[in-house]
């Protein structure tokens, strides 16, 4: 069983490697390490910038700066009740965040719903994007079906019950089934940190709003495709081939078909491939930027 004090210390050390910026009235946390060209990391659900902590360390070694945002409603950022938790608004928010930091150019590294968020961001300001590296994600939102373990979160009452069942005691079961191939890469205290960051301040209410606001319209799907296919910046895929939530044959192929010939790196990993394949991810991003 995880030690709560140790988990909180892990979160505190993570927090010390970043800072808070007020964006549109929302106190927003971002991990920020290293110097050089900026890799802007956007996480998915049910995670935060914490998922990129190992990738950030490797990118720093390779002479790159990592900025990994905590989207509103998750991680250490504020969780306003009246916020629009849609992918397109998250994209707008990320642009506003970078505007607040006076950052004009970034290389995107996205995962899970962080990819449609990043593509919405690119749609609004394509000149800011220098490259996109996609980790296990979805592109065809219109026809996307949530993985079975995530579907209860869509439903009133059932979602609240499912969220209540996610605890530091049960999360290792979820991590073993869907997150990583080798459980030795992550401690019980780090897994507990994921849960504490998910439920911080509001007990996960904002997370449920996100899960119930997936933007799966034809119009937004078209936006995602156009942004991913934009000729002004290159794109690549890095995929954990043992991911039971977003299998390559079901969601990865959509990216490959959208941009035939793009570089594709398949790694031994599940959904949270950043936990065990951080060296390969950082190396491929560095090679791509060069």
C-alpha cells in the first residue's frame, strides 16, 4: 500500500519543477525544465503533467526545454465550475497560456485527448507549431468509442461511483491492466500521486465534466484532420503497441492514413508509455526537431 506522505512529497517535488500562471483568471500549473527549443506537452485523461515527468528529464539531457501544462480541471491547475471543458476550448486555452508566456514557437507532444486539444490549438494558430509528435491518441472523433473502462464516467451516478472506486489501493490494478507492461517502472507512491492529482480540490468533478464533453461532431473531427494534415509542420507517431485502451489497429491507423508515409515508432508499452519508454520518446522528439 502506498504511503500518503511519500506520495504528497512526490507531488511537491513535481510542483517545484514548475510554476503557476494565471490565464483568463485560472491559476494554471506547468512543469518547465531545461533550455532550448520548446517541447509543449499536452496530457490526456485521467492524467496531468505528472505523466511527462520522466520524458521531461530526458528532453533536458538532450538540450530541449519541456513545458507540460496541467489543463484546467486536472492536476494542480484550478477547476472552475463554469469552465467550458471542451477540446476546442482547451485548445484556445493552451494558446492563451503560451501567449501569457510570450512563446511563439513550440514542438507539440500530445497524448490521449491531449491530441485533439493540440490539434484544436494548431487550428487556431498553425504558425506557432513547428512539429507534432503523437502518442497513443484518437483522431476520428466522430466515430470514436470510448474504451470500455472509461465509458461509465459518461453516465450520471455511474460515473461518480466509478470515480469513487479509483483509489490509491485500486489504481495499481488499472495501471497493470492498461498503463504499463512492466510494473517495476513505477512505485506505489507514484501511482497514488496520480489519484491524488486527479481528485485534488474537487474530488474529480471536473474530470467527469471532461469525460462528458467529448467533442465528437463532424465539424470538430474535420478540424482535427485538417490540423494534423497541415503541410507547414511535420508529424510523427510513437505508439505503445500493447495499449488495450487505444490499440494501434483501431485508432493509430487513422493517423497513418491521414498522413501516409509519416514516421511511426512502435514501442513495447501500454497506454502510459511515458512511464517506461521515456528515453525512446525523448530521443525521437529530438531527432525530429533536428
